[in-house]
C-alpha cells in the first residue's frame, strides 16, 4: 500500500509546480505585481461542491471553468464565477494543483492582512475539501503541513492565515472546525506566524 510518505518526492518542485500534486491547470490566474513584497503568506480555505458533498469532482471543475452550472441548483448562485487556488486537498489528503505558485491565483478576493491589501498578490492559496463548521481529516492536516513546509523552503513565508482572517465579515472559512493548533504543532513554526485569534482545540465532528 502506497502511503503519503512513499509518494512525496524528496525534491518537490519543478518550477512553481509541486511534484506530489495532481496537476490540473486553471486559466484563472495572472502575474504577480512587479516590485512586490514577495510571497510571504499562505491562506487556508475550505470548499465543497455542492456544499457538504465530498468527492464530486466539482471543485476541480469550478477551478478549470468546466463546471456544469445546471448540474445542481446551488450552482445557479455561482454561475459564471471564475476563481482558482494554487492547491486543493481532498478528504483523503490527495493534493491537486491548479496554478503555478510563481503566479497569482484568484482565491482571496478583497482582502487585507499584515498591513497589506489584495492578498492574492503575495500569497499562496490552499483549499481544503470541507464545510465551515465541520472538522477536517487527519490526512488533510498531514498533506497541508507537508505542503506548507515545502512552500516555505521555496518562498519567504512569514504568515499563515485563514480566509476568515484576511476577509473578516465577508468570509468564514475554513471555520471553527479547523484546528490551528494541529497545524502549528505539525509545522513547529512560531505562534506569531499564525492569526492572533486563530481558534484551537478539539474540532467538531465530521
């Protein structure tokens, strides 16, 4: 049986693409601004399509502009939406990559963090398959931590935050079901690299 450790490459990067991730390129991206601050933020999100349903493949379709808007009533409310993240981690802990990390993905929207606006410009977005208020799988935390470690070896990462922290009042993901303490312990990074108000403790049931 192949484990995550078996599949994880010792040399993970090919340019801005991670070798452990399934590569599925999204057209929804752009160049990062010249003369910017550098990529120093990782933004953690959660998503499932339809909400609360897992393993449908619809997230991958959304990020590649191939979602059938008529396949579910919920999709009518997001019809025409063009978004992306650099990475998506499914419930089994399998990583997908949609945008080269050297480029700007469309995941943060209107946002402000560490004294700067427009977080898409200098962040890397990682989506976890899940629903706000529910917990996440151990395999997802494991993959997320491995990705964060590899990203920090390539980029000058100084901060990790949730979508809820960079767009408070507008976004609530990954939500109270995400255990920031688990991620911090796995990374062994300074508490100051995480949001001051990041909740910790035992997440709610899946």
